[in-house]
C-alpha cells in the first residue's frame, strides 16, 4: 500500500554557463550514493547531447527520460506508483524553462499528491529578457526558489542570456527559441546587454563561475 510522504517543488535558476546542469548531475550522483530513488528528465526540444542524455559542459552525463509537449508528468508519476507501490523520492528536471505551464502544474500535483520532491533547473528569461512559460509558472507556485549566480566579464552579476551573431555581437531579434551553446549565447549583466556590449576579454567566453561556495545553495 502506498505510504504518503511530504515533498517540495524547487526551482533553481541561473543564466547560461552557471553550472545548473552540473549541479543536477552531482545531485543525482549524491542520491544514488545514498540509495535514494530519483529520475532525471528533460524536455525533448534540446537534443544537442544525444538521445535521452543530460550532459554538462564539464563532460559528465547521465541518462534521462524525454519530456514531450504532450507528456502528462502527473500520469508518468502515477504509473510508477501503480507499478511499484511507491513514489520516486526525487525528480530532477533539466531545462525546465521549456516546460509548459500545465506541465509545471502537473509537477506540483506530483509533489502534493504523491510526496515526491521535484527540483527544476532552468533559465529565468529568454534572450529578449522575457520570462519563459515554464519559468514563469515555477516562480508563481514553487515552494523554494534559488538563484544560481555567475559573473559577467565586467564584474556584475549575470542576468541576461544574450544571443550573439557570428561576430560576437549581441542581437535582439529572432525566433524565441533557438538552441545553441557558446557560439550563440553569452550570459551578461543587464547594463552590458542594454549597451549591446560584451566587455573585452573574450567575446564568446563563458561568465566566471563564482569562487565562493556560499553563492550556491545546495540540498
């Protein structure tokens, strides 16, 4: 018989290059070491790393389940309970900004009805500084919201995921979703983005990773 547990819905957001995916994969490893059940999931829109794989820029990776636009995440969790008699302890969701608002609501029901914990990792805004649909809904209903901070080349905190052209210049028009890496995006502060400036150093370089561990909240 299923035993109720108490869970929480977490949203951990940061700009591109802030090591969100590395944190997810490290968290999965820690759960595995402690014998806790978990499931890694990712929207199918981002297939750069291969079929059903979550991969960090530092090279570590882990298998995952795809989340399709039509996937009912509540039903996925319920089917696991029906099959095993128990719920998954932790769901780890990468690229959560690409979830629909309905799918975020489904995750909240997984937390409330089944007692699973759900950690969503993702971007806050798109390259035009507007909230993604999934991120907006997570800000509205998540139990815990943590910012994963990183630093612009000018020294300020990164806020904007700026899209760049082949010359490394910031662009502000184009398709809302355009999957890419360092060749298409660079995280910058609001002032640099407003001035369409990527300061000296290397124009296509990643923002500096914070050296102070306190900048990152962990479980």
